[in-house]
């Protein structure tokens, strides 16, 4: 068995997982809860976030494209002002249709994706297009950097 580990960095501003947070995003983004049905309430800062993708996630590198079918991000809502949404993401997992639920690529086969440099900041503002979020490495309100992942291929 051959094993390759590759560390890759990305600077991601507009993520392919645009709808990772199940919240209506409009010109005035705000996270709301509709439980009970028909009664919308603003979700308070400090609430735990569990965000999942809709559609496949594609990460493009100079080597090729990596595709995952599921991403789960967890963290805490730190801003929900009606003009900005911010969440600090403390854990992230990516899985796919490959063996052992690994993500898939044409260039390295099935890949285990391990996020590095958490926390991440998930952000939406009233200046952004509806249903668009930014996801960057670093805490919200702090210095933001590039995102890094370790890609582990066994084959």
C-alpha cells in the first residue's frame, strides 16, 4: 500500500458551499428559527451552529479538482445583527463517495480531507449577494488567513 500526504493551502472567499447555513440571506442577512412553524425568531448570539452543504463541494488545486459530497461545520453564532452574520467554526469534516467515505479526485484517487488552522470565520453581510457566504481561516474579528487542508491518499 502506498500512502501520500499533501498539505495544500487555499484562500477561499466565495465558497462553493454557499448555502452551508440554513438561514435566509437577503439584503439584510439574519439567522432566524421557525420553531414552532410559522413563528420566526432571531437566533441569539452564542447559539451553537451546525451547518451542512447543499450540493457537492469542489476544491480546485493546481493538481486537479477534489470532490466531496458532504461537509459539516460546527461552531458558534457570534454576530446576527440584521446587516451581518458571523459564526466561528471550530470543527469541520468533509466526506465523499470514495472508500471509507473519502472524497474523490482523478489525480490521487480517494482522499481523506483534514482541515487545518481552525477556527474559521463564516460571514455574510448586506453588501454581499443573497445566499453567499465567505469562509476564511481565523476567528471572526481577528486576522484572517488562508485555509489549509491535509489530503491523505492511500492507494
